[in-house]
C-alpha cells in the first residue's frame, strides 16, 4: 500500500472518530462511554527502531531492528531506496510480537537510504506508529571488475570469462562467491585466481556449441579489501557458437583450420624467427582489429640505440592471442615466398595479406571466419609453452591445478 493511500485512510478514520465524539457530546448518545478519558493514549516510545531516525553513515553490518517494550507489532515495512525506486527488505516479526528483524543473511546496502514504518498495538489494543529514515555508509574506496566477453556476444568454444579488478583483492572468497556463472546445458564452471587482481572462470573442457552462459555480478557492497567495496550489480550473457580450432605447426609453416572434425583449410604461415620464437600451447583470440598499429618498443623490441625494431601503423586483420603481444595477423611487408617456407617474425604468426587488408587473402579469409574465443594452438616451436595467465591461455593448465586456484572450496 502506498504512503498516500495509508495517509488518506488514516485521515478518514480520524474524521470518523472525531464525528462520533462530537455526537456523544451533543446528546446523541444517552450516556458517554465509561472509558472516555479514563486511560491515556499509547506511549510515544512503545516502538524502538534501530538505527535511530536520521542516522547517517550506518555500516553494512549495522544492526537493523524494530523492538517493543510491551504490546505487539502489527506491521513493519522496511524499504531501501535505489535509483528512486523502493525495494522491500525481507524480514519477519517474532512469535511474541515484540521484535522485527531482517531475514537471515541480509546486510545493509552501502550508499543507500532506508525507510522504516512500524505499527504496534499496546495492551489495550490501541495503535501506535513510528517512522524512521537513515542512510548507510558511502565508502571512500570502491572496486570494479573489467571483464569479457561482451554482453549478448557469440563466442568460440575456448572462451574464458576473465575479470581484472582495479584494486588488489584481499577477500578473494567473498568476491568469487559474488560472481555466479551458469550455463545451459548445465556444466561446472570454476574460478581461478592468478593474482590479487585477476580471476578467470572456465569449465573443465571446452564449451559445448550452442551453450547459453549467464554471468551474474553481485559485487555491490562486497568488501574486497579492508574498507574497499564493490559497486557492480548487473547480469550479462553470451552464447557459444560453432567449434573452430586452428593448429599452427611452426616446423611445417602451416595452420590447419578445423570446424569440429572437418578440415576447412591449410594455410601457409610465417612464425617467430630463431631469435624471437613463438610460444607453444593453446591461446585464445581475445581481441580482433581490422587494422592496428604494432610498435615493437611497446613489447620490449628496441635496438641498441633505443629505437623500436619495428613500427607498423597499419597491420591488417590482427587477432590478439596474448597480453604480452602475440598476435595472429595479416602481413603485407614480407615477400610472399616466406609464407609456408620460413619463420621471420618477432613471435607473432603471420598470414599473407595486402596493404589495407584484402578479404580474399589468406588473412582476410581467416579473419572473416574467426570469433572471439576461438582457440589457436601452436605446436613444434622451439619456445616454451605459453603461461596460463598470459592472455586467455588457461586451457594449458590441468583441471586439478585450475581448481586449486579457486578461493571457494
């Protein structure tokens, strides 16, 4: 019932009572009721609300309670005002009617306004009401998690849901519990912490094509570190598309592109040269650019004089594989003869392309058939296996080790 409706009914009831009293005083009743004026109204302090009316800066674990010294609570309504909309706070009145408390596990939301409306009956059946408004603590420090994939996107079967937080997380279990990832058809999804700011989620095996995945973030007011609280409360989703896994054979200078069990194409490539080899292992496409700039200085490739070893401002059909700078991309500056015959790059995997990017080139053909979340596996390279934290490379970690990195047992 809205406040305006309650006020209207209360006004009407008061008018009826006042009219009856006037009738009694003007002789319409033979004899006034015996109890008129014989007992006082209900005491003003029959209802006690905690926190006090007007309280400010109430902590998230602060006490919320409505209590009587005697009588019985008839009704208690507690609402939280969020985005100008009232949200009911669940709770119940005790069997003896003397106390209202919120449901178990309910905490106060930070940076919020609360309103409490309570009505009680005293020992004589007379009503008393009390209202209170208070506000909770506005934390000085907040944290958020930046994550992928994008909402409502369609991704490859190797997609890993990755969170990078803007602050160091100390309470890892609390933060991990506040992120729920569910799939249909159902599959177990487990989180793995790489450090205090990186949390990735994946199933045991690659996602099944057609799977619908929902990501629920309930980080608002979760304490991630002392006096540092989350602010996100949102839901996103993505769909897993077809399965495509591409295998780069560094020794043979080829890349086989497969959809499920079907071989789509074998493309000639050039990988990392002897002094700048390409990582082995499974890597996942995490970003795609029609064209991008690649400056060697940003990833440590500088000459003895400090100049960048390369700076190409218009690299076409670029697909990021690691955060350290490994890409699979179009290459128009190398002689066509190197593709399929020699390795000449600084660690990336190159496909033949034209300046400005050609859709009919091997790079353009592959780019048009790739999704964020597709797996690129590199084999037969003299380099070591890529670290699981480097990009979305968590598939290079066994399931037991992955689960061991979870803060929730």
